[in-house]
C-alpha cells in the first residue's frame, strides 16, 4: 500500500498568550516593546494568541486589531489567533485572516474527525497520533563565566554552567539549566515549550527566569529565595521558585 500524501494530527503546542486587560492606542506600542525587551530571546519569532477575554465589553469594541497586529509584528512576535473576540469585532478579526478561538484557556483535546468526513479514496488517511518524546538530551557544558552581553544556548538539550552568569547575560536551553555559581542575568529553560524543564542555581539573583514561556522578573522573587540555592519549575501555568 502506498504511503498517504499527508496526515492530520492533533498536537499540543506552547504559545505566548497576550492577555489584553486594557487598550490605550498611544501607550500600547511602548509598553509592548518594553516587555519584549525584558526577554528578547523568548519572544523573538514566538507564536502569539491575543486574548481579548479580560477586556470589558466597552473596552473591547475600541481595540484597533489591525494596528495591534502591526505592533506585535514590529516586535518580532507572530500572531496566530484571537481569543474571545467581542461580537462587535468579529468582522474585523475575521478580515485579519487569523484564527478565532473561543473564550477559556483549557488544554486542547485530541483531534477527532467525524466519520462522514473521512475520504473515500484509500490513498489519503486522516488520523491522530501521539509522538513519544525522547528522554535522551544532549548536554552543553560551560566552564567560564558568562559575561554581560553574552548569550549561551543549548539547542535540543540541557545546559550546565560551572561559573557565574553576570547581569546582562542570558543563558537558554531547550531542556534544563544547571548553574553552579551565581545567577544574576537571565535564564530561560524549555524555550521550545518543554514544560517539564527546570532551572537550578546555587545563588538566585536573576534579572529574569523562564520555563516554557512563563517568566518572572527579579522583583517577583521573595527574600527567602534571593541569593540562595533555588530551583524553578512550572506547576500548571504558574512558575514556582523554591529553595534547594
């Protein structure tokens, strides 16, 4: 039997959600640029869902969807959908060509195709499939201090840093990050959506920490964690920082 021309699969993909709580046209571009600048490697080229769910009914109708998309793209973001679009903006949202998602942030379900939609031709098959994730990760080890302005990335695996990470430096990994020195810069683990990734460090004093797109800034770290051994993990949609 010949192989199918294509397959349609159900999949779970981690995306950035831009939740719009209020929209001030003159202020939005600057505020967005400021937020993206806090973690440029995290946001650059990231798919984004724009959620209008937090807006009140009156605020929602005043949003310039086209202008908002332009500002997002100017900052390197890639909008893919709107969520919870008010009825008054349905037409404008449809005209953008982006997908329209219902309200609510629940996790997606496996894709199920109704029987009547199945093609009669045997050469084309539609099915869902779960892909196993390999537990084997390549590891990148850094033995020298990561200086301000430097960026170290462990593609496809874990990153081990046997030295300090200075302010203004950035370390990223598709897997876990282990820092056996002071973390004063930025650390982003699971940058391609691995929610099981973690960050471990001997001295937590980070400017920013992130796991699978969820991040915290330095002012969100409590005194019980600062300058002490700590680990960072993702608990559902909440970033958890705890002492080691």
